[in-house]
């Protein structure tokens, strides 16, 4: 399963470090990058990201309000905060505000890669469970519809397939 990830950091070196850690996790990811909060808001509102990895500096000056705002998005992607050791004390506050995880970016490459591997595996499982729930819900709503018309049977088959997919129509 391909996960759609949006990275946001003010420093290009931090973006590169996050990208490398994600790629080292062994998970198939489609990565977009930005360096502004306004672009994060715009992209996350327009596209269905599975995960946002945001530098705490991008969230300033009101990080907890931003986390709350992003948590209200229709597709509400999981959010990971990338922080430096100087600001790691805010970790529990970020988690309380809705972040999935807080990663200290000064940790070694192996530690970051392992952390992302664990987080991404959890995301894959969560998304697979949500997809299965959608399929079961669609089947329960459409399963009791019957018809003798061949054209209507083909139509219902198509509707069931579309209902089970995550694509908007």
C-alpha cells in the first residue's frame, strides 16, 4: 500500500533528513514537500494525505491551534511532529493536541528509520482496516438489493465496486 505523506519544514536540511528517514523505513511512500504552513493548509485541504510530518517550527506561532485545525479536516491525516532537542519538552503537549507522534530529529538515522517504520506500519494497518470497514458497510447497504433485470444487475455490481473504493465519484 502506497502512503501519501506531506513533509513540511523551514530548513531544507531537515526536509532532507525526514525524507531519508521515510525512505529508509522500507515503506512505499509518495512524498510531497513544502516549507510553509499556508501551503500545508492548502495541500492538506485539497488532497487526501495519509500522514503529515511537520517541523514544530512550521507550526509557530500557534502550534496547538494548527494541530486542532488540521485534525478537523475531512480526511484528518495522522500528524507527526518533528522537533529538535531544544523543544522536545513540548512533546506531551503536541500529543495531547492530537499528534500521533513526536520525533526528536537529532536522533541517529537508525533510530529515526525505526521510528518511521513502526509509525508507517501502524498507518498501513489502520488504513487497511478502514478500507475493510467501508467494504463491509457498502455490502451491508447494497447486499439486500435484488433484481431480475440483467442491466440492473450489472448496474448494482458497478455500484458495489465503486462504493467499496476509496475514490470519490
